[in-house]
């Protein structure tokens, strides 16, 4: 039995359709997730991930990504990488080719180039226009691209996959729009942005990275399932705990999603409706989760 999950309507659809195509072509689950996220990173129309995504306050795109193998807890991640895309492929190379879990910034970029990645300009004409809009009218730009979740086509793409008892989790993002250069959110942090353990299941996060990281959202949800909670119960428990201890998590969208050994899934979020793509066979379907009660 195979189940794939992918976050947010527009970028999640790009990712899940590519992942399904790779699955049908016979690729292993990690490649399925990697290629799904890569397709979203390479689509310049998506503003929160990869090529053409919203830059930092210096006008430079900085990417974060991570991938985790539930079989043996191996993981690879990169953070604050400039000028190379897709970051998820560099993250997988970190896992495969080094003894480390994460490489950061300029040294992650150097590693990627050593591995054969081509440097490229990730700023498109459209995101230069958005950056200039933010520079001249920051409040309007914040409303349009950061707070209006549907309008800015979503956030980090996080994917979870299950195939015959094996889990893979992956995430890719450009992080918060107009962030301080060097800022890293939850997405590339194992336990915060993603976690996968074949003993139990997988979980991921998307949204406001500072709060999701402090709450160790993904690890907390997996450990909830280890205690016998369903994926939905584990997500709700995680989000209630985050809201209780970190009320700032109500100010922006925070999401945790989880996938269990039987293919059941769940999600919980704070202040907006969260769209999640789910695929088992046939066409992927979009599920919408309401925010947890305040
Ligand atoms: N969840 C994406 C970020 O905050 O960087």
C-alpha cells in the first residue's frame, strides 16, 4: 500500500503529480518524494519554494530543505543556500555522500557545486517586482504575500510518503518572505520540519517556522502516534500544546501533518484553512482542515 501527502494547493499539486508520475515509473519512495519536491522548486510561478520564490531582506533567495528515511533515521538537510536549486536534491546528497545531517549557507553551496549542481540566478523578473513592492510598501506586501495564505499559493511544501511499511519525509522552502539574511526556519530541522520512523509513522510541518521549531512539531506528532494516538489525534495534541505554550503561533499559520502505518493521515493548524493533497490511487484529492478551536 502506498500513500503520498503534499502540502498546499498550488505547490502541493505540482509536487504530488510529479511524485505520482515517478511512483508509476517504478522509482523508490525517496526518489518519488525528492522528485516531487524538485518539480515544485523548479516551477518559477510558486512564490514560497525554489526558483522565483520570495527573497530575504537583501533581495536574495535562500533555500532550506530536508529529507529523512524512516528505515534507519538517516537524514540530510541544507539551510540558507543561495543560487542553487533544487535544494532537496542537495539535501539528499548530504545524506548520501557525507557523514553529516546538515550543511549550511556558503559551504552547502560549495558542496553542491562539488556534487555537480550548477549555480543559477534564482531571482525572476516577477520576484524582483515583488521585492521592490515590499521595499516601497512593506505592509501591503506582507498582507498580500505572507498573511493571505491562499493568495500567496501556500508556504513550504512538505511531503510524507508510505510504501509497504516504509516512510520518507521531505520538505523544501525559501522560508519566510523578506526574512533576515541567514534566518533558518523549521523546515530543514529534523524533528521540527520533518520526522520519519518506520516503527511509527511520519510527520511534517509547514507555516510559521519559529513556532513550529520551538514546539518540535514533527517529532512531537510522531511520538504521539508512538503512544497510540491516531495521526489526527497526534496532530491536534501537538498543535494544542504549541498554542498553549507559544500563543504567538496563533498570529500566523502553523500546521502539522502526520501519516500512520495503516495509511491514515491527519493535520491540525492554527489560523486558516489548510489544504493537503492525498494520493493512494487514481487522482490525488485535496482535503481541507479547519483551524483548531481557540
Ligand atoms: N516553514 C517555513 C519557514 O518558516 O521557514
